[in-house]
C-alpha cells in the first residue's frame, strides 16, 4: 500500500461490479451476447476467444465481430440494436441470475453508507445488466448512481464519467476512489488520475495486482474492514 494512503478517506467510491462486488455463477450474461449476435447479425458466435475480465460489454461485442471479419462501421451501425437485444434477453432471464456477493462486500458497503459516503457503480456491464446483478445480489439500494458501458466503450471513460457524476453531487473538491479487481481497473483509474483500491476477489492474484501499484491492495473486502 502506498505509504500514508488511507482507503477510507474518500467522500465517494466507485465500485466495479464483476469480481469486485459479485461473482456470477449463472450464464445469463454470457448467453445474452450470443443472443444479440444471432439476432442482429445472424451470426452463430460465442465470446469464448475474447478476454472478458476488465473488458466492457461493447468492447467484447466489437472484438467478437472483428474476429468475424466485420468492419467498425458495420459494428457501430448494429450496436444500438445489440444493446437492446442483450438487455432484453437478460431481463427475460433475470430470475435465473444468481450473483454471489464477494466476501464482506455487504459489510463494507454498509459501513461506508453509515459514514455518509456516496457510492456509485462503475462497470463495463451494460446499464440494465449491471443494475440487475446488483438487484439480484440485494445491494442495489446502496448505490446512488452508476456509470456503465454504452455509449461509453472504454473503462477509463466509464470511470471518468463516474467521477464527474460524484463531483456534480458533492462538489468539485470531493475525493473519489475507485475499487476494482483487474489490471484494467488499475490502468484506467491511473489514466483518469483517481486513486484505485484493488481487491483480489476476481481471477487476478493479489501479487499480480500489487505489482501494478494500486494505491491500496487487499485480498478481499474483509481485509478492508480490518483496515478501516
Ligand atoms: Mg471486474
């Protein structure tokens, strides 16, 4: 941890969703990509060859369609429809979603909430899908706002928008920290110039994240509670 950095000192926190707040054990989100690719482009394609951790839903769709030989102009033309199809499909199957809270996430959110901190979600998920995961995990009400994929495509832009929203609500001098589980979160937060707290509850190991020099690094949210 950077010396003198107190993870609990911010006025607002932006939380990534997958691997940070929840882990999804169901394939609802995964199959929604296939559904949209079939409906809009008539393609029988999966997202299996594309890195999804730290990616955004739009970034994943674009990568699959590039592999299928489509040009960006064709992809961009189909994006609004694909987004609509994905969100509708996830909504249709939302009763099958079973996101599991990462250890101590509820406690950390409750603690921050009780301290009057502003909490936002900042995720590469499409908005409808991100909120549904949090709703199904029982933590939707903890979040005052969110910043998601589409029309934004890059994680740094999603974070930048989340920070801007927090500052609109709290004032320009508000301190905003980001919490995430991937190297992409660390890189994007650094690009935006905002402190990043890494938690190793996704697929990346603690040492891997620590080597990328986040402002704070924890094995799980449980360790955040102990350092509050
Ligand atoms: Mg994540």
